[in-house]
C-alpha cells in the first residue's frame, strides 16, 4: 500500500512537523475511529453474508457470528442463471474497458501531441460530454436500441457504456500522454520509426499505467450500472447482469437480507480487488486529470 | 445545442486556441493524422451521445406515449406543449426544489467531510493514515447498488444494528420524507467523500512546506492555516472537486431508486432523474420524461459553463 508514502517517504510531512504530540494522538484516534465507521458498512455486509438465517432475522443483531455458514451464498449461486449473470457482467465490463481504453488512447494522443484547428473546441466538448446525465438519455437510447434490434443483447449495454466512459477517459489520459517527453518522439522518428510504430511500440507501453488507472472508472461505471440493464434487457433475462440478480433478493416488503448481502459481497469483491491493484496509479492519475 | 454553447465560449477568448502552437514541433505537419486518431472516438460519441441528445430534444417536442411506441398511432408534433404541461405541474416544481436542495446538502457534506479528513490525513502517522485510506477506498469502490442495500439493511427497522444502538425501536427511516432523504444522503456522502479526500490530500502534499512553516512561525492556528494559506493555494483543486460533486450529486439515481423504492411513498423522495425515468418507463409518458431530461441537461450545462469560466480564469491551458 504505497498510496500514501509515494513521494513522501523522504520528505518530512510539512504540516505534521509543528503539531504538538497530544494533538497528534487525538488526530490519530479520530482517524482510526473514522476508518472504523467508514469500513463498518462493508464489514456488516460480509458478516451478514456469512450469518445463518436466524441471526440475520434477529432483533438483537450482533457484530459477530459464531456459526458462519455459506447458506446465503448457496442461495445466490443456486438462483437460476446467477453464473450467467456474472459472466454477462464480466463480458460487458471487459469489453467496455478494452474498447474505451484503446479509443481514448488514440483520441488523447491526437489532442495532446498535435496542434490542429478545433482542438480546443473538441477538448471543451469532451469536458461538456462528461456532464451529460446518462439517465436522461435512457429514453432515446431505448428507442435507438430497439430500432437497431439490439434490445435484450449485451451490445445494448456495451455500446452506450463505451460512449459514456470515453469523455472522462480522454480527459484523464491527456496528462499521461503529455508526460511522455517530446524528445523521445523526436528520437524515435530520427531512428526511422513510423508514426504508427511510435504510437504502438513506444507511446502505448509508456502510457499503459495511466490507461489502467483510467480503466477503473469505466470498469466501475459499467459494472455498477443497473439502469441500462433494467431498461434495455426487458424480456430475455439470460442477458441480464449482476445488479438485476441482486434485486431478485431485494423485495421491498420482505427482503431476503442474507441473499442480498451475499450477492452484494459477490458483486463488490471484483471491484475492490481491481481498486486495490491500481490504487497508486489512480491517485497519480487523478492528480494528472485535476491539475497538470 | 452543446456545440453552439461551446462555440460561444470559444468566441470570448479567440486567442487561446492558437497561442500554444510552437510547443509541438511536428504540429505544423500534423495534417490528417490527428483526425484519424480521433475518428473512432468521434464516431462512438456522435452515434451514442450526440445523436441521443438530439433525439431526446426531438421526443420532448412530440406527443409520445405507449400508443405511439407500439406503432399504432401516429406521432403528433406538440411544440413546447410538453414543457407547458410540465411547468404547470406542481409536482415538477416540488421535485426540482427537492433535487436542488438534496444535491446542495450532499455537496456541502461531501466537501466538508472530504476536506476535513484530508487535513486529518496530513497530521497522522502511517498506520492510521493507511487505515483511513483503505476504508475510504473500500467505500469508493462499493457499487452504488450494493452500497444502497447495505445502508438500508444497517438502518432496517427490524433487523438493523443502528436502531438497536440508538435505541430507536422499530423506527422506520424510509417512511418520513426527510429521514429517507437523510438516509440516502448518508450513503451518497459515504461513497463520494473518498474522491474529495484523496484529491485534496494529494493537493495539500504538493504545497511547499516552507509556506506552511512560515505561517506556523507567525503563530497561525490550524484553522487559520487552512483558511488563509491552504484553501487559496488549493483553489484549483477545490473548484474541480466541487463541480464534480455538484454534477454527480445532481444526477443521483441508483441510491434514490433503490433506497426509497423508486421515489418514496407517493413520490415524496423523487429527484429529477428518477422522476424522468418514472414518467417515461413507468407511466409511458416518454415525451414528458424527455422534457424533464432536457431540463436536467440544461441545468448541468449551465453548471459546466460556470466551471469552464473558472478554469479559464485560473489560466489553465487545455
């Protein structure tokens, strides 16, 4: 976990230097307490997923369990086609991540390493495009997918998500592409590399870390989406994704909390793993997107 | 519509787009290459973003309900009829007001929590800092839909631990309008403060330590240092996180939809986004839903233009 100590290992923390000791202890206690509060919902989710039914539906909930069981998970995986939903979610997310990363890489290269007419206009349009409320476009997209005959297919989820994750991805990748020195590009051309060769064999590997960080956002927004899944996959539930599977257990009047918590755990873990894997790049990437 | 507005922005500062030309030596010979690289992005964005926005505007001008969707009846042009109907509807104004207030409350709480914890992070040693960072990353990574169900469960009237700890018996949090909004607000703040915290923390670390030391030597208190030294220096970052939060919180959908079961009892917890969706897909009033969508789009566009102005005033080069 180098998130914190990335460049601070050598430098003494500037603020900390003049904070008196009792103050620091209080601050550390506050930090730990806050961490516990923030982490509690996740702890409760995992705990409840392992609790036996009797302990979940108890009016005396305890923050531990002495009889962990896989019953809830068995119910989740035993649900019709849950594996199918999981695979669908993975397919959609992976397709969106790869497609939007490649397309965004090309576009970010164009707007950072070339000067051309309309460049600034395009950049502003990418920025504006980030603000478009995805949900408002459900209506026209629904008709678009219907007319294209893509309702009830995974394409109806993949295509819109590529479009919606592109503007932010391009915006964020700019910093990474900019960071590759011009001299390197000149040297590559000097050595006789073509533009395409420079693009894929030199620039692409150098920008890859940034590409990974960018992918987190497209992955999360796609993985989490339930509005499109709900609106575009209307009759063929074999094409559905995880959020819909979760909602099967969540009936407003008498939710199966054990099932909901187990399904939630199954749905959250891949994102957590992905996040932890790329967290360091994520922070430097955000720095690049926010201020470069 | 989007294009027009950006053009307006362009015209105000025509010098910008041409100024930094000499930075890329190959720029002069760029020719068609940048457009080649941009082509896939422009095709996708044009087809799945720009075109649907145009369609949204179009649908909002027609009479479009279930009858037209199934193809039985012809669509009739209504002009601004849908908007007239919308603006005459009291519920619309209620929902609009609720959306603005709810988003404002979310933004204020998210920023306050995020900034406070970012400052806190700079004052603690590695272990508590790591703990807080990890917890925040966990909250950040949690999908909105699972976050919503987990918070609902925590505050569940019968089996939730919160009521037990607070001794509230079987008090239902989702029954009352304000307590339901409050519950959603907690979830939204929980999952969106990490972005603010991490970004602001990164910003504070970039502030030169001499500046902070000088302030401390002059006897400035922690609060004073934050207000008079850090906040002005972090202004660019604060602008970004504020605008991002405004945009995200104004568009909250999943949390409201799941936690209040589609907008609360008798629609008391509706926000614009959910309202538009319900009008379109639950009541089959597609054109009314589209009109609400257009209103949202215009509001967010206004926010974006403010953002662009702030960015340009800071002299950020695009």
